[in-house]
C-alpha cells in the first residue's frame, strides 16, 4: 500500500494526514496522539472513523494540523481520516456516511459588525 494524503477542515483548523500501512501509531505534529490531545473525548473523535470500519491498528497516520483549538483540530483530523479510508476502499463509504463522518461541518465564527459590541450583541442603550 502506498501513502494516502488527504485534508480535513473544521472552523479555523486544517489537518493534512499521511496514512500508510503499519501498527496503528497516530502522530500529531510530531507527538503521540495521546500526548497531543488531553482528553479521552478528543482521542475518541480522532479514532472514530477507524472504529467504524474496524481498521484500528492497521495504519500508521502522520498528521500536520494548524489553526484553531483542540476540538476543531480533532474534528479536522477525523474528517481527513474518513476521507482517506474512502480513498483506500470505496466499500467503506456507506458506513462512514451513515455515521456522518464525511460531512464537512460548515459552521464558523460569525464576524463582528461595526457599531456593535460583538457579532450579535449590541452596546447598551439608554432612553434617558
């Protein structure tokens, strides 16, 4: 198997992954995934696509991720891994799609408007 390269995005995060046959080691920005992500929930998100298609421990994954916070980065990695698994075998697609792992979440932070305190919040208004 050759190396598969895919990209995943979420909010301000962009994850580039390089997936090759191996023993299941996931390296994020030259650190082990357990060291990079502090909570079990984030580790679960990263491993979710592999669990859905029963391929945990079969691939070594190198990840370069930039931008955003830890949650956005974990979701970006999840999308990239799901796309790589589809590229590897088309039969993985229905299972991943049913779990919603191939959908890019379009929600991003709304911009601040002039004359307002934040995106939606207004300055306090006093009648008298």
